[in-house]
């Protein structure tokens, strides 16, 4: 951690010391701090991270207002958090918790439902509702198992947002 991040974190906590914990959780301030720490780590080698670092410096001036009142500042804070999360995911390989469990479950449901529908077209005597329920359950279970394995790998590598 560099001096920039330590100072940034100190400034954030001092500006939000009077705010309620639920507001800090709701606006994902802790997640933003984790991303800021990683942004600081990658800034020397990543131009976009350096840009985010500059934007974080600008945003911290209006952070208290963004947390307290809806408006332009809050919208800018949300936009910055979304952009930073997307960049960390796409470029540096950081993912939200359970990302792959949810993703693979959704994909599993779609694949098993499609296979089941094709089976129904081939064998119309099957009960569509029953086989769709089985397909849904199979898609969720297989998606959760495979996604959980990938999530654990990401967790071991400490690549969780």
C-alpha cells in the first residue's frame, strides 16, 4: 500500500465519521476502498487505474454530500464505482463474491431448459411441466457446483472485489 491509499482511506473515514453504518454499507464505501487499494497497486502499470486514482481524488471531496443527499454527486459516485468494478473484473481479473455460481447457474438453467424443450418436441408424450422442473433443478445444481469451484479458485487467489 502506498501513501496515497493510506491518506485516501483516512480522508474517507474522517469525512464519513458522522454517517450511519447502514448508509456506508448501502453506498458500498468499503467495496470502493478495496477497489481503490487495488487501483493504487495497479496504477503504475495501468493507465486506466491511474485515471481512476485521479477521479477518486476528485470524488472524495463530494463523497459526504453524495452519501447524505440524492443528486448529481450520488450519481457520479455510482457511475465511478460501476466503472471501476467493471475495469477490475475485465482487466485485472477481480470478481464479486459468488459471481461464477450465479453466472453458471443461469447458463445451466438456459441450457437444460433448451435441451428439455427439444426432448419435448421429439417425445411429445412427456409432461412438459415435469421435465422443465427437472431441467431447472439440474441447471441450478450443476451451475452451482461448477460455479462454486471457480469461485473458490478466485477466493484462493484473493481476487474477490
